[in-house]
C-alpha cells in the first residue's frame, strides 16, 4: 500500500486465472462469461484486496466494454485479445472537472479535419488506471451545437499517441495500488477509424457499458463485505472481554447478523438482475437498484466491522481500517448513490405513466 503498487506476483496470478479477459468474447481470447458468471467471479475475486480487482479485472469491465458493445471488427481484433491477456490495460476516460454526475457536460472537443481524422483537446479527471493504462476510451464533443448527450463521440486512443499525456497517481483515501489520475489531450490527432460506434452517439455507447458495469460494481462491492464479515466472525471468537469471547454478547451477535442479512439479500438481487440481463430483459432500473444497494451495504458492513474490532479496527495492522477506506469510493463512482436514487425514481414514475 505504501508503494501504491499491486505486487507483480499477484498480477501474474490474475493473468493465470484469466481475470483480465473474463467478459471478453471467447473468439478474442477471453472467457465470454455471462453476466451471472461474471458477478459470481467478481464476488470471489474481491474477497482479497480491493485494489487487486481494479488492476486485474478492469479489462473485464469498463476497460473493454465499449469496444465489445460498439467497436468495429478491426478494433476488436486489434485490441481485445491483448486486453484479454492483460498485455494492455484499458481505461474509460469520461469524467471531467465539470462533468461528474452530469456526464453529458463534456467540454473535451474533437474537431474533424479535412482528411477525416480528429484533433482532441481537453482534460479528464479521476480516471481509474490512467497513470498506467495503455488504451483509453475517450469521450469528446464532436458537435459543438448539440447539448446534453447529443454530439458526444467515443474514441479509442493508445498511449504514446502524440498529444495524450497522463498525470502521476493522485493520492487518495484508499485503494492504493489502483491508481487514478488525469488524462491530458492537447492537439491529440487520432485517425477516423479511432471512432467507437457512430459519430455523435458516444453517450449511448457509454450507457450500455455502464448498465452492465453497474451489475459488476455491485458484485465487486459484495466480495469485500463477505471478507469483512468473515474476519469479524473469527475475531469475535478469539477476542475475550469479561472472561468470555465477545461472540457471546448479544449486541455483537446483532451486528454480525445484520451484516449477514445485508450481504445475502444484496447477493440475491445482483444474481437475479444478472440473470435478467442474460435473458435479454430490460434492467435499466434494476442495475441502479443493485449499484445503490450493494455499495451502501458494503459501507454499512465496513462500519459495523470496525465497531466490532474496536481499537483493533481503527489502527493499522489487522487490515480492517484499510477495507473501510477502500470501499468508500464505491458510493461515488459510476453514479453516486444519489444519482441512482433519482434513476430509480424516474423509472418508477415512467412505468406508472
């Protein structure tokens, strides 16, 4: 954690189990997991360090999904096999200083040239893996007259492209080893075939990606909760107060039971939503339900587990305070809890109408 780095041997182990390519179609070297299988895999993987999944599984989520959804055959053939093996690390460059919860407020521009190429200018902020990524899915406004979601286009840009640079890792509360940073685009020239999907339809592409990723993120928030509860149960059996294990005290038992109820109810919703998506059903509201429930649940579990550990939960050494810090970000990225409540309410009212 102090070095802000996932150990090489852990990355190698994740390559060996194929986590980088879990969601990438088999024809491009991945595992082609269904939504349900992917959720189950992520629940298992994230019972280790939260940072591991960012490095070892982002390619199985937002690092590749735009290409899977709307990439050309040539783009898929060029990039997906290398993303599946972990040779390339992908990232999604959407967020900007003025485009957070309102992701349509893009100020990065892409101006088409006479030869069909584009020149990108702008800056992206808080981009997961930006300091170490090899491949960037960048969103920019190609139609300055359009407002909102209209006129935004997705581009795939390789590191090393002149005009694209990144910052160092931004210090943060938790998830060290999973760097975030800024992406700078200054007169960055990309060819016409760098466009992912249709020109001006980039926001549709990213929403298709995020609808799947929100199931993934819900699963990714459930694994740490399971791990923390396992740690808490073991601790209550070994820690003694008043001459007996604290597991015998009913208030401690109540907190453990609340964690178990939270975890199992969340897991059930995630897997049912994943099955619905695999059946081709509309899950637009369901994914917000999953993302909201799971990320809020994980933070509740973290808080209870710190309380159960007491002083041992607050100080460094047992790893509980680290989980507490690591999971907090999940309620912010890929749609804050408040944005998902609005999505849920909007879909409820739409159904009623």
